[in-house]
C-alpha cells in the first residue's frame, strides 16, 4: 500500500528536494505541498495524507500551530505529523511533540532514513525513541513545570497495570521488555500500551512519555518521586 505524504515548508527548493526523496521510493507518494501553516492545514483536510512532513518555522502560521490544528481535528485522526527542523534538540521539538507530532528529523537527513521514518510514522509508531524523548522532556520540564502532589485527572481512567506500563514506557522500555518484566506476552503488553494511550489521549508512545511527566506519574531528575 502506498503511503501518501504532504509537505510543508516555506522554501520551494526545500520542498522540491523532499518531493524527490519521497517519490523516489516505490511505496511513497507526495500528494500535495504547502508554504505555510494555514496552507498545510487546509491541504491536510482536503487530501487526508497518511503523513505530513512539517517544517517548524513558517510565515503566517508556524508548524507548531498547524500541528495542533491537525492533531486536534477528529476527522484527521489517522494523519501523523513528522516535524523537520534544522535544530534536532530544542524547545521547538519539545513543543511539537506536545502539540501531537509523532516524531522529528533533522533537515539534513539521508534519503533512506527519511523514507523509513515516513513508513514508521505511517504505521502509527513514534519515530523518536522513548529514551530520547525522556531526555528531552527532563531537560525542559525539570526547570519549567511545577509538579503536582497528585496524579493528573487524565490518569484516573487507567488501571493499576496500565499505570505500571505507562511508567515503563516512560523509562524507555519496549513492548518485549515490558512483557518480560510483567511476565505477559508481547501482544498483551502492546494492548496495555495502546489502551493507556487511548485513555489519556496520546497519539503514540512519545506523547505517552510526555504525559507521564506532565501528570507527575514520573518525575524528572531533581524532583522527588510520587
């Protein structure tokens, strides 16, 4: 099955380069391009691509605002956003993940890496590993987010097992590692992860890690544990 891709970047030459890279793969296809956030939101609603390659810094409406609009639109629930940035670790990347992006890549990415990243995102997986996400979150949350003494209300619907699984995801454990620790099958571990994501409204594992920190379920270094 062909993965349909939309491009958002204010530089036409950059879009042209990514279009060539994407279309060079037999299972990937560019279905549209946009030069700013307003255009990519409209294009996404019109074409409903599988993946949006989103630049962060664009005129009129930036990629962060566009990502928030796309991920908040229930009619676009199947669309995944992959952020492209010149700076791979910065506050823009963190903000993009909080806005609902499923991962990020540097603009200097090689063709094969970009193509595989699109396939990963299209499968509904997070491109950014939970371990990398955890480090990014700890960097920005430890000094800026005031932790509460009680778990956020978003955790209220979780079972004890789902909370345990969420903590392990935040620790960077894979489904296989979670299964081994809990003595359950990898399929059951994946089911628990998916249920936790559904209940807290996370698009993928990267967002699940972020919510584990935001709710106080997991504390960044320097904060006492619950």
